[in-house]
C-alpha cells in the first residue's frame, strides 16, 4: 500500500465532548488544530482523499467535538474543535480551552500536531497559545498556512519566510509550509510529515 492510500483508509471512529470520553490512550495520534474557518476540514478531506470525511462548513464554529478517524494499525487522525469563533459563549469557550490544553498536555498517543492558520493572518494570539502548549511537552508541530491561493505566489512566499523566522526564534521544533485545499497544493508535504510521525511499517516485499 502506498502511503497516500494509507490516508485514504481513514474512517470516522467517534466524536467526544470531553476528555472522559476519549478512546484508550494507545497507538499513534496526529491531531489537527486551528481557528474555526482556518480550513481544517478541507485539509483533512484532501489529505485523506475523501470529499466528506470531515464536514466542510460555511457556518464556522460548529464542530464542537473531538473527532477520531482511524487509519488502521492503531493509527489515528484527530480533528480538534476550532477555536476563536466569536459567537461561541464564554462558558463554551472556557470548556474547550481546558479540553484542548489538557488533551495536548496529557495524551500519550499524541505524536504530532498539524496547526492550520489562514495565510492572511497567521500566528494570532490563540495560535501562539497552542504553540506554547505544544512547546511545553516538546510535541512536534507542523504549521499549514492555508488558503495560499488567496495570495499571489510572491506574497505567500513572504508570509512563509516571516512565519518561519518567528518560529525559528521562539518555537524551534515547529515547521511550516504553504497549503491550498482549493488548488490541492502542499498535500504531498503534509503527508510526508505525517508519514514521519506515524512511522508506517515497511511494505511486505513482493518476492
Ligand atoms: N480559497 C480557499 N478557500 C478555502 C480553502 N480551504 C478552505 N476554504 C474555505 O474556507 C471555509 C472554511 O473551510 P473549512 O474547511 O470548513 O474550515 P474549518 O472550519 O477550519 O474546518 C470554507 O468556505 C472553505 O470552502 C482553500 O485552500 N482556499
Ligand atoms: Mg471544520
């Protein structure tokens, strides 16, 4: 099986509303996080080569649960709730902030985090909070600057360079790339990063 095919195996496992409902803390997980509307569902669907794995919403802020997708071999993609949506009540916001913080701090199966940011406004305060939490436990983090098609190639390149420079200084474990679900660009690089974290077994030889 090629590695692109491994992500095509992704199937919905379950969605949870708090940490008590999490599946057993075994195997390998890579979580996806970002502001609501940052393009998380679109990215997950493209990476998995499935049109409707994670619902793409015109109404931001609705995915208020943690969704687990199973890849097989005890490997999982985890869709974390989007943060930063203004119309969410303060109590809901507090609940999810605590859930995210505790999940990132405690989850043993968590092997890496994909952090999505709209290329037109990267590194907001809440994104930096996420980076801090990852940094605290030395969790490898890979940033997708999403919707790269919204900028010219030159403009997008400048944002990439500036973001990389900030990361190098403050979060040396983090890496960054441009991504567009609309154009399908950057998907191979994300899969390569995921491959490194999932450490897939070598395919059986064809002999
Ligand atoms: N132009 C453009 N729009 C995108 C891209 N990715 C997502 N969108 C749009 O941004 C909105 C939010 O996308 P969604 O994947 O639901 O974001 P989520 O809230 O982070 O899961 C939708 O209207 C998408 O069609 C992209 O690469 N380019
Ligand atoms: Mg979504």
